[in-house]
C-alpha cells in the first residue's frame, strides 16, 4: 500500500506539472521576461516561435511595478534563441487569452539559460483600434460636420424638393382616386388585344414588305438607276464640252453672233420695206420689158454680192477677235 501511494503521488505530481506546461520527459531551458502588464497571460500559456509550440509560461510573479514571467523552452530550441531575442505577449485568438511569441533575433551569440529576454506587448486588433480610434472619430466628426453644412446651405432646396414630392404624391393619389389609371390600363389592354386580333394581318404586311424588298433586290433597280445617272452625267458633260448641236448652240459664240446678225438684218429689211415699199414692189400697167427685168435683177445681185462681202468681212473680223 505504501508503494502504491507513492506511485499515485508521483503520477499526480507529474500530471499537475504537465497541466502547468512542464514536460518532465523532456529537458528544457528557463528564461525570464519583465512586463509592465500581463493581463490575460496565465501560467501554462503557450510559448511559440515561428508558429511552432516550443514551451510554456511556468510562473508569473508581481515584483513592485513590474511583472516577472518565467518561460520554459524545450532544450532542442534553446540554441535558436539569440541574445537579442524578444518575448512578445500577444493575443492567442478571437476567443481571448494571451500567449508569448519568441522573436529569435539576429545576433550571433545564443542567449544563455536563465537570462532575461527583451520584452514587448503587442496590442493586437483591439490595441490597433484603440490607437486609431481617435483619428477615426475625428474623421467621422469632420464627415458629419460636412454633411450638416451641406444640409444647412441647401435647406431651402431640400424643402422645395420635399414639397415637390408631396405635390407629386398628391397628384398620383388623385389619379388613382379618379380611376384614370384604370382607364389607362384598360386602353393598353384594348390596344394589346387589337394587336393580338390582327396578328395575321401584321404578319401578312411584313411578308409583303419583305417580298417587295426582295423583288427590288432581284430587279437590280439600284444598278439601273446608277447606270441612268451615269448616262445623264455623260450627256451633260458632252453638252458642256460643246459636243452635238445643243452643245454647239450653247458653247459656240460665232453661231450665236450669226443668228444675232441675221435677226438684225431682218429687222433692217423690214424697216426698209416699210419705209420704201416701192423699192421692192413694182407695179406697171403696161408691164416691163426684158431689159428692165434684167437690169433690176443685176442690180439686186450686186446688192446681194455687197451684202455677202460685208458678212464675210464681219465673220473674218469675229474669227480674228476670237483667236
């Protein structure tokens, strides 16, 4: 019974130590760290290094205005802790609680067992919010002040807008009360019904329109119209360049001047005929002899020759002037 009691005591003691974070089956190294406040940290809180569980907190003791924390690290990790290593207290997760994270350091020499590490407390998310809280609230206050200023500067416009909305709402209520909306809906229903009843006719009209466009495409009307326009342009170009009778009439100045001269001569002839009718009309009671007729004819031929000579001279002069 005495041996059994001793075994029970040893097992209980080992269990208590294990619960406190001590693993009696593994060798360990002890270090210390000093903090101003360790709220949330407890004995048996885990100690991590680069995300690996390397030890635990074995003792927390208040020494005046600071707290001394005893940290036990598995000996296999002791050589990784440098002399400038830092024991940082931080949040263990969203569920609360604190843990210690060992930041190894970059010094060449290893921190000896029993030495005191540098310490630091990480405020975590809540600490960051506490640090940024004042600036956030200041920003919110500025935003609210700006909104209030905008509302104050545009209070008249806002009031007018509200009044317009109320008027619009009243008009809508009036329309609904008078049944006009129902009439509009009824008209739309009638229109849609008429469309449905005449669907066959609409489809027939669309088919006819499609057939007409197809006939136009097959008849190649566009090409024919294009050819006609090209031909008309060619005719107009020919007239403009003086080709054909119409072109010569419109572009040949000599023909115009000849016609003008002929009309002037005709006017002169008519005036002379009116002034001297006996020069052109001879009445003889006893008739004329052949000699008189011949003399008259010679005289007329001479006049015609002179007239022709004058015309030729005028034509020559015009030709020289045009050149």
